[in-house]
C-alpha cells in the first residue's frame, strides 16, 4: 500500500450566484478603499489515505468528490495532489 494526499476544493459553479461572496465583497468595499473586489468562497477537503496504486487513489478521490463532497448541479470541484515523496 502507498500513502496518498489529495486536496479537493469545492465551490459554486460560475453560473450560480454566490451570495456569501457578494456580501463579503460589499463589506470589503465599505470598510476599505479597495474597489472591484471579487472573491469566491470554497470548501477545502484534505484527504489522506492508503491505496494499492496511484490509479486506484485517483479513482477513489474522484468518486468521493463526485458522490459526497460536491453537488454536481450547483458546484464544481478541483483535485490537487500532494507529493508525499518530497
């Protein structure tokens, strides 16, 4: 078994109105001199586990992201791998 670490970022699709991000941007512009402030809120999941090989690990994380972490109707996700051999 090999050890793997993946980071999964889940956030709203660009076509979905991000009310929390809009509220944050409005607040930032009210209390600072910053203009045209944009942000996107996301959830970050750090997954550490053992698997037989990289292919199995990738399929596992893909399944977790699609079936558990992200609502495919309104959210998108991005997977980042951390090299544990560094």
